């Protein structure tokens, strides 16, 4: 019994140490995200994202990156966009950008396993969206897309609704303030704080679960991972196996959003290849609860087809990223990080200083957001709770100009 308790404590301790490693990066990432959401002007979505060409896809990608959602909120916003006239590819582009091309994910990746993975995540995100645009019609016919839109419109009153809130960057609600005025405006900073609080309320469970799983999976040792990942095959076969196994692990882990980054660090330490890590990170939008949400939003046939489309593009994009980074010499070589490197330690160093500063920022923004409407959590798994003012992608009152 004592050894069991000791192992449980060791797993919890490793989880807390990993959280300590990246706490400052999470806080800074979410703070930057809150600023972008509050101060970047947004376009009226319905007309801007209705096409399938480069311009609407680029706008959807930019809006998604600025929106910075948890995975469950991202698919709910994408559903609303789709129901209001956005094309399937722009809706999919939005949800991939809002979960992969975001500050907090890149910062945490950089801290835990290196800048190469941050760059790979961003480069791969654009490749992923481009591949989806090219392959969409192979999986989804125009007729099926319209049937799915009708289904989404019928479901528009259910689950998350991220629309219906006016941007209040200016006192009269006519649009966001100029940047110089926004910096000086107490109301603008309160909106930043409200976005910050809302983002945390949406993803803290995923992040906590990710750290907890990483802490306990880290106890398994490399022998466990050597069974999962091919290590003695030719490089091409090894990479192909890794980019297939990576998404499968993601699907079975149920962890998404930033919460899957700690698991990615453990997998990298355990022997998965570079492309496998990238594929694992991309797969947060095909975990089982989210696939079930697709079925609810769009109907079974469309849900299965877009899930298959995403799985194929995830694998191909990861292979492309692995190949490009290999050619230019950006794939990390040499010894993998040890468990000590991954989970870190507490000491009198720069991390302690950064974490103290981050904690002060965290508490200040929470204090500033007190009483705000963004304090309602996003109940991903249960639906019916409306998220507050933070994710402005659907605010119909926002002025044109993205």
C-alpha cells in the first residue's frame, strides 16, 4: 500500500513540476491572446467567409488565430459560422487556426521541448489548412455540405453560442478603439481581463488533465514507449508509423487544446519521432468527444467525412513538416530530454522570477475582470452555457475591415 501511495504522489509531483515549468508561458500566452481579442478589429463574418478561395480562407485563418479558443469552443464557433453562411473549408480553417496557431500553445511548446516544435506547429498549421482546402471536395460534396448546413442551422440554438455579444472596446459600442486609446482605456483593459478570465475558464480542466496524465505516463519508462513506436525500421517507415500512432494516442487520451502539450513532451522523451509529435498535436480536433459533437452539429455522414478528412490531412501535413525540417536540418538530434528535463525542478533561477511575475499578472487580470460577464465557464461536455465577451469572431456588430 505504501508503494502505491508513493507512486501516486510521484505522479502528482511530476505533474506539478511540469506545470511550474510552463506557468509563466501559459499566463503570458493567454494575456497576449486576451489583448488580441480585445483590440484587433473584426469583420462581419457571414459575407467575408462565404467563399472557398484564398481570401476567405486567409481571413478565416487570421480570425481563428486571433480567437485563440479551446477545442470545444473552436468547433462551436465554427458551427455558428457555418450555419450563418461560411463555407465548410473556412469553418474548418477557423477551428484549426484557433487551436494550433495561437500564442499560448507556441510558448508552452517552446519551453517544454524546444523552438523547433513551435515553428513546426505554426508551419504545419498552414500546410494543414492548405491540404484541407485542396482535398475537401474529395470527401464532401456540395450537396452534403448544404445538408450539413441545414442540420447546423437546426442545431443553432443548442450547446455553445459564442455570438450575440457586442464588442465594447469603445464606450458607445460602435467598434474597437484605436490602439493608442485602447492602451490608455480602463474599459479596454477590463475587456482584456475578461477575455483572459474566459479563456482560462474554458481550458483549465484540459490543461490540468494534460499535466496529470503526463505526470503519470512519465512513470511508465521508455520500455513502454518502445512498444508503441517503431525504432529499428528504415527512417521513412518509422516516420509513417509515428504520424499514424500519434493521432491515435491523441484520440484515446481525450485531451485537447494546450493540455496535450505536456503529453507531447512525454512522448518525445519516450521515443516518438518529430513528425509523430506534430501529428499528435494536430489531432486535438478529432478526439472522441469532439467527433460526437460534430455528429450533433452536422449529422453523422458529414461528421464522419470531415473527421476522415482531418485525419488524412493531419498525417500528410505531419509527413510534409517532418520532411521539410529534415531537409533544412531543423529536426532536433542528439539525446532526447530525460524525465528530469521534461518535468523540471524548483530552484532560485529565472523560472522562479518569471513565475512570480506571471502570478502577479494572473491575479491582477482576475481582479480586473471581477464581476465581468466572461466569468461563466465554457461547459464543453454539457452544453447550454453561454460564453462571455472574449471570443469576438461572431460579433455581428464588429465593423468590416479584416
